[in-house]
C-alpha cells in the first residue's frame, strides 16, 4: 500500500498531519496535531485541480471567512485557512464520532430518533440562514455526531457554493449530491434557504426509510426525477408511518419552493409541532420494527440529551451559559456587515422566549465601555435593533406554524359520519369537508341495505390533514347464492356441498333413509337464496 506523502508533514510550521480521515469529490480530510495549541484538528485539503481557477481560490477564501464567522455549537468550527504547494486548505474542528451516513448504514431510525437528529441540523442551519449563509450541500455525510454526546455538528458551511463554480466531481460524488438538491438548484441554480430545507427533508426521508427517494443509473436521471416527481411519502415504504410525519416530509420537499417553509427556523417550528402531536407509539415506529441495531442504540443514547434540547422551544440553561454571546451576535447579522467586536462591550445572551415579552431595551445589558459615550450609545441602539429583529424572526416562525395548523398542510379536519348514507350523499359529505373521496370498497352485509355505507377509513370523528383520502365500504346487501343440485347424492355428500355454499341443512328421511340417496331439495336447485338460509333435503 502506497503511503500518503502528506502523512507526517508539518503544514505552516504548525499542523502535523497524522492520518487520512476521508476523501471526497472536492477534498481530502486529514487528522492533524496543532502543535501551537496542542489539540487535534481536521485539515481539509482541496483537490489540486481546483487550484487552477483563480476565481475558485478567491471564492473559497471568501466563503471560508464567512463560515468562520458562524460561531454556533451545531457547526463544525473553521479555525484557519492557507495554501500548501499552491493548493487551498482549511483547518477545522476535529469531530470524533460517526456521521449520519454511518448511522443510516446500520439501519433505519425510529420516528423519534430521526426527528431529534433533524432538529439538531435545523437549529444551526437556522442560525446560518439568519446570517445570510446558505449551505447548499446538506447531506448525511456533512452531519457529524460527536462521540461525547454533544450536539450534532453540520460541516462545510458555504464551501459548496465555492466548489460548484469549478469542480468537475466524480460520478459518485455528483450522484450523492444530486440526490439532495432542490429542483430549483438543478433547473436554475437558485440557491436560497428554501433549498436547504428541501435537502433536510430528503435527509429526514432517508433516516426514516433507510433509502433515498429516487434511484437511477446516472446522476442526470436522479436530477430529472428530483425536478419532475414528488418525493414519495415515507409511508409508502413504512406503512405504519404517522400521517403527521408524512405531511412534514411532504411540506419540506415540495417541488415549488414557495410551498416550503421559508427557512430552517420555520421548518424547525413545524417539526416541533409535529413531534408534539405524536404518541409514544408513533415515535417508536421504525422500518422493520424492533429497537434498532446495537450501534444505533449506542449512538442515540449518547445523543439523547442533545436531541431533547434541540426539540425544546428554548435551549437548556447550561447551554445558554456555554454558548458564546459573540456567536449569537454574529449569526443574527448579514455576513460582512460588522467587523471584529470592539473590546470592552457586549450583551448578555437571552432565551428566545424572553424576546417575545417585556421591554427589549431593558433586556440588553451593556458592559462598561471605555469608548466615547456616543459610540456606546450607538452600539446599544444596534443591539436593541438586533433583538427586535430576532423577535420578528421568532414571531414569523410562529406565524408560519399557525398558518400550517389553521390553513396550511397541517390543518386538521374531522372526518364526517357517513355510515348509513347513500354513496352519493357520502361523497358529498366527504368532499364538502375538503377531504378526498377514494374509490369505495364493497362488502356484503346482513344488516345494511345495498348501496348504503357500512364504514369508512379513517373513521367518523377522526381528525386528519386536508386532502386525506377517505375510503368508504359500501354494502352489497345480503349475499345470495344459488342452491346447488344435490339430487342423487348421498346424505353426507349433499350436506357437504350445501354447507360449502354457505347454507344450513335440514334432513328429512323417508323410509328411514335406507337407500342413503337424496330424492329432492327445497328450495329447488338453482333457486337464489341468501347465504345462511336453510335448505331441506329429502333422503330415501
């Protein structure tokens, strides 16, 4: 085996390359030792062919700086950047632990596990969207799960935008990327927060089902299906999947971007709402049943606390203390709109819920400043404006959730009671509620007249989402059968034939039935009678 020539090399007189961790379509990732700070780091070296484009190098540096400003516990931190033999590299936080791809490889997750992980993806993604950053390459490989149980971390923020300018990636890499790309990215290159929401929706689908929505022999075929077909509902693969989860996946992966949540914050609000509506048995649903592989149980047990925090409306108190306030300020402003924070001032980080009540000016807690009074006043004004802006964002997300529940895809409609109605009347009642009338099933009934509804699924009184199909069972009336011709048979043969036809048998013997031969039957053979009717057999 040929040794990687970079192993053992000292980069920038600081980073000693220890081992290769992964190799992808745009870069190779190494574990390195930062000699200056005595810590492990990840060194991501772009492939050499990308260095041939000055435009790429400039964009790469710009995107790297933007990603470095995004300080969030759910984002893989960017520490440094540079050039090695003319090839650009990044130095990033080293995360020890599996990726979502590794987790999917050992089997599908339960509904609760999948929602908890996706919430951890949406939270830092929402911070990026508020800062004006779009990821553009959300996929399981870019979500890392720290072995110490810390919150899941999203990698490669902003770098996909730089790479796609010039990268001619391998077929496998394109296929892996195309599978998660929103239709508008494929058709027009439009890259917005809604495109990231689509990608997260596909990741959620894959976590629940263990497979991608579309399969094909080439990337272009996958792309074509992304553009022209709706992502299937998880319930097509996992029949017991809760309807609310189906609707969440469908909403996040709408082909029309305007029909999706506007950003990751809005998507997270919807996800939390859906999770709150599910029962314990709903949350335990898993493709194939069971409790998952041993590896899945280990990873999810370590991640449980982070998942609970991500699903909560507000961060846990110790997380609020641990999260740097500088990170909060950075993610709430457009990238590049502020320079380094002047020394001596700061604001105290506040829970999201507190932004919705009280005097926001009083919630900003200035730290004594050594600068001129007018400068401090300007900074306080800026922070008040920032808090107000965040409050508007939170209210907007809440408004989206309210729309989702009252008029959007999450609206609940009560299934009408159609039992005993004619098929025409039942259809009018169902469609009048905004539900879909499915092709009815038909069944015999001893108690419900022909043409009337026996039952429906979902049943009367159930609350379902709009556009849900209602399947009625319409009565065929009492089942009828023609009396079989049993004349000439033995008593035993005749009895068996009649009972097989669903009829009751009464035997009348003449002369003691010594000949054991059926002489006649009443009603006569060929007569149409209801199933269960009694037929009298005369035996000689």
